[in-house]
C-alpha cells in the first residue's frame, strides 16, 4: 500500500513538473520571439534602406565591408566605405582610428546616425569577427593546399 | 540511479573517481593550453589574440554546463527526492560561477583588440552576464534555505529549473538576433575552425570538463562530510543531555 502510493506520488510529481517545464519553455520562446527585433544589436543595411531612421536618432549599422569600397579622404583621417548585406548597401563615412580587425570583406558594426545625403555618419566603429578561424600560414599556401585544409575542417 | 541514494556507496566511488578526474583533467588541460599557446598557429585576422580561445570556449561551456547540472539535479530532487541531488546542485554552483566569470573576463580581454571595445550589450554578452547573476542569486538562496531549515526548502530547486531557460537563450542569442559576438564556429559534425585551432580546443574543453567533474565530486564529498559531522555533534549534544 505505502509502496503503491509512493510510486503514484512520484509519477504525479514527474507529470506536474514536465507540464510546468513545457509551459515555462513556451513562455520563454514567446518572449524571445517578441524580442526578435528589439534584442538585435544592430540594423542590417536592408533594414536601414527599408526604414531609414531619422537623422537625429543614434543607430547601429552592421554588415560586411564591401571589397574595393574602402577609401581614405584627402585629410588622411576620414575614411569612406560601403556596408552591404547581399541585399542592400549603405555608404558610410568615419573619422578616427579603426580597430585592427577592420578590413574589407569582413564584418563591421558602425555606431552613428544617417546623414542628409543617405550616407551613414559613424562616430565609432567596431570590427566583427566571423566564425571562421584560419591559420595565418594558410595565406602563404598555394590555393590547392589551402583548399585541402579547408576541406579537412568542414 | 537509486543505487547511489546511499551516500556510503557514492563516497566509495567518488573516493577514487575524484583524483582520477582531477589529475587527468589537470594534465590534459595543461597539455592542451601548452599546445595552443606555444605550438599552435596565429590566426589570419586576429593574430596572436586567438590563443585566448583555448580558455574562453571551455569556460563558456562549463559555465553553461554548471547550470545544466543544477537544473538536472533540481529535477531529480523534485521528482525522485534523491538525497544526493540537492548536494550535487550545491556542488555545481561555485565552479559554474567561476567558469562563467572566466568566460566573461577572457572574452572582454579579447574584445578590446579584436572588436575595439571591452564590452557591448548584445544578446550573447548580456545573457552570459545574466547567467553569472543567476549563479549569485542561486547561491544566496541555497545558503539562506540551508540556514533556515537545513535545506528542506524546494525554492533553490525551482529556481534552478526556471533559471535553465537562460541556457538556450545564451546558445541561440547569436542565431536569433544580430549580435556583435560571432556565430558558433563548431556545431555537430561541422567546424568553421581549422584543425590547428580545433584539436587543441577540443582537448582543452575535455581537460577542463574533467577538472570540473573532479571539483564537483570533491565539493559533494566535503558537503557530505560536513553534514555527517553536524549530525554527529547533534547526537553527542543530545546524549549528553543538553
């Protein structure tokens, strides 16, 4: 009798707890889904092009620095480049020291605001590293060797 | 599992398993760190700063694993009333919090040269900081319930389960939301990380995980010994007529 009730109580606790956990996870997923836009750290160029923010509003723009777009102006400290996400492109201008990982073809997060002419005026640049980790020596390898290493890592 | 309900049986196994985990983990972790720090290559863009990954990634994993341990122990405690579950949860908290802090500190040190900032409030960094505060809250609650009623309260176990929702949020923060932190380099069966980084990283992760297991076993033994000593003192006081 006591054994039977003990097992029953145990099962009851198990079922109750599993239901509670399912509800909890559902609530968390709903919250995460509701936050899907607000919790993003930056806007991608297609967001900026679709809904241009007012010029007074500070925003972050994140994307890839387009290859061949990086220019240094005549004053030597102002740079201009284009940030793209494959769908849209936004020209950016920035005056200051760039982080060492800031290179063409790599990710960047620019903090600033939209200028009147559709150029994004950045006050601060953060470099973004992607998930690819490539040894420095691979740059000096032949293309075949490098592809061999890349194949091994996939 | 209820074979281990008897603390004497658990202690017999923990007595030899603990030094094995600690020794094996220390040797493996040190060897992996030496491998990565002194013999591994520099990264194409990050340069030498990539080497912090051999500490950062194992610490991130164990910070999250510590809470998964608390959650699993809490579930076991609530459903099966397993006598060792609460002790296991308490044993996971401090090492979990320490590894979470190591993850945040090493990440910040890497962020300065790589990103150009010590800290940003993006989804990944914020959810990891929340995990550290959850650990602090859990430890305070567990100590308070220990002091109040000898750990009979279910509050820490419930907190342990509810806090576990943060773990998938940490993991998916870089996938659901645009974030400063990069997406995962390693997922099941795939790696965007060259082998020269991946193998020492996997070795370091295994080594630190063994160390973590050793610390948890040691802390469980210490908590059990403390409880036995307290019970003995109480019995002695009773028999002497106080």
